[in-house]
């Protein structure tokens, strides 16, 4: 165990993938952080297995390279029933924002990679085998009483605390936060196995009301099954090797395979009443639990991390007022709830509990796939709620805006002016604020005083030109949009955007409004108040 500090900027309770990713981002922002976990080793039971392009983009922000951990890109998700065969599917081939739309992964490996990246951090202290006992907070700090593995007490004072300690979060319970939602009256047996005689390359939902079974491929030659328990079946019965062997018989073809992990879970759908109480914030499963039917559980937690980390860092470094942290709840909680609602709906559609409901539901869905608009709704994942904010730290869009304010700027592949390695645009935007000029030097219309003020806040200027247009310019950072993902398909030459560290568009407009854009962005940055967070913002 590392030396335990007595004062930090941020104390993170829980070092699962969400807590570790948050610590990694805070490290990149130079924020003094302590992360604790009562467990000394990574939890090895089967848990999250799917990540989408948004989650992979967050891990990119954490500094993880494309090959940092093993992944299997999933081309499609199939839904099959005994009566109608394959009655629906979701096409997940291809990429969005430079990442595959859907992958499966091995969670212990991802957690180990995140922990390894933190070992040499100058800003983050890791303390395993350390438990939270209690917490109190006042207007200036949070005081946490901790206990080491040998029973020794230790007190830590932090400017902020984040509870990333899972579904049974002690932090949430100490705060007295209601965990609204429902517990499904169904248990599921999750089995991970290796050395199967028949490989697969996709995800399938076997929608048999007798025993619904999701089945998918995973890295390392693995496959996963989730078997719904029937009335009267117990955890002990289902986790017994003979039961597991019998359930897997249709896929093993009588051959010996390696059963790697087995566990029975009860799925939940819950969301905390608030994600922020004073100086304590909740993230991941401590804030919301999503049923697994759309693979968004860990993804939602990583969205929390991207949104929260830079705000904590900016407040701790004195770059913004504490009211900036109020936007975390405003921006994240509505979308987390929307994802939970989608997962519950998909659970009802693909996993009905009786034959009559299955016949009606799957028959109707089979007919709907013959209607092009409805077919696209499911096949192209258009039913997935977009991660767009309605209220928060951005300027309300007015008519004429070209980018979606309150949503991430599309990520594209960029080529540098001087030649060299082609990189994704998030890596060019970096970890601070950015003013991006499309086909124009974004600093050209600014006074030296404004340029210096922007730099003093950690802001940078970036110019992105259409492919083949790399004219000489005074801009230090000049890049070419290789695939045309931004220019001219999204924004015209002469457009500007102010982009937050989490790559969300804060403001945009024509180059003639450059001074007004940057002045208002700095005003929000410096003087964020409750009034400025309302949907009624109407600045240029």
C-alpha cells in the first residue's frame, strides 16, 4: 500500500474501472488525488463485457492506445426466437468517431491496464485494502475516516469526494440518497468459457421464453452466456458444474471446454436522486445501475468520468467556480435515466417471460422489420438516446448553429501540416479548452489581450482545413481533415467552435464573431453561476 496522504484535492472511493478511469483523467489534469478500495485485487467474477464507440472515446481521453487492451469488434447483434427465427437485428459493423460501434472486452484486463498507467503518476496515490468508515463535510472540505487492512484508522481531508464504489455504495448510503427504480424479480446465471469447438463472431439473443439466453463472443477465445433462472432454481443449483455443463451442451458438442467464470446475478434498474450532494459526487453504479440488455452499464459510468473529471480539476485548480460541478448532475442524470429506460424496454422486447407474450412481441417485431423506417430504427440503433445535453455548461443553440452545442464534436482523423503521423482529433484538442477554426486561423480576429487571456486559462488555438488545403498560415497548430468528417459536410470554411476538455461543444459561430465567442466562453469559464445554467442562454 502506498503512503496515505492526509490532504488531497479529490478522494475517490472505489477502484473498479470507473474509479480507475476517473483517477487516470485527474492525473492527466494534474489534480492531487487519492483513490482507495477495500479489495486488494481486481474482482474476477464476470461483469461488464461490452463497450461502444463513446466508451472507447473516453478511454482514448484517458490515454489508452488502440491496442492497450484486447477487443473483439461485433458486426451485428441478432435476435432469434423458436417461432420466427431471426426476427430482428442491430448492425454494429463500422466505426463512429474513430472507434468501432461495439466491441466486447475482458474487464479484468482493462482494469489492470488502467491501474498500471497510474503506478507512475505524480498526482495519484493508490491505496488498496483501505476502507471508508465515515464521512462528514462542510462548506470547505470533506473529511473521511478510513481504515487500513490492519485495522489502523486514518483521516483524510479532501476538497471533493467521488463515490465510485458500486451498486451497494457506502458513500451513497451515508449521503442518505434514495436509489430509485426497481429490482427485477429474475436472476441470471452468467458463464464465461474458453476452448469452444464452434467459434462465433457476433452477439445473439436467443429469445426463448422457456429459457432466454444472450450469447456472445469475447476476447481470448472466450464466449459468454446468460441463462435466465426459472422459478424454484437456486444459486447453488445453477452454479454447480453439472448444471453449467448441461446448459452448455448445445454448444460444446460433447467436448471438454474450460469454464472460466460462473456467477448468478440479479439485474437492477436504479438511479440516484442526486449525483451531487455538497462536495460529494457519485459516479458509475453508485449513481445508476442499468440492466444489461443494451450493454450500457459500464459505458454510462465512463460517460460520467469524462463529464466529471475536467470539472473537478478546473475547480480544484481555481479555473472555475464550484458551481461548475452542478452541471455534472444536470448533464449526466437525464441521459443515464434514458439509457436505463431503453434497457428496460429492450428487456421486455427480446426477453418476454411467457409464450403468449413472446408470440405477440416477436411476431410484431418481425412484421415491423418489413417497414423501412421502423427497420432502420432498430438496425441502425436510432432508438439509442443520443448523449446530447439539454442544460449545462454550454451556450443554448440559436438558429444558424452548425455544431450541436452540448454534444461532443465529431472526431475525425487529422494529418499535421508538417507531415508525420495521422492522429485522431481528440488527441490534437488535448486536455484543455480549445478554440477551433475551420479553414481559418481562429486567433486571427482576436486582440493580443484576448489571445493572452485565452492562453492563461490553458486554452489553445487549432486550425482544421479541408483535405488538400494546407496553405501557409500563422497558426501553430494546423491540421488537415483527411476523411471530410467535419469539412465541408458539417461546418463551412470560416466557422469557429469552442470545445471543452471532454470534447463537448460549448459555443460556435462564424469567424466574424470570434471575439464575442471567446469572451463569452471565458465568462462562463470564470464566472459560472446558477443563473447561467438555465436553458434561456441567448448569447451570440
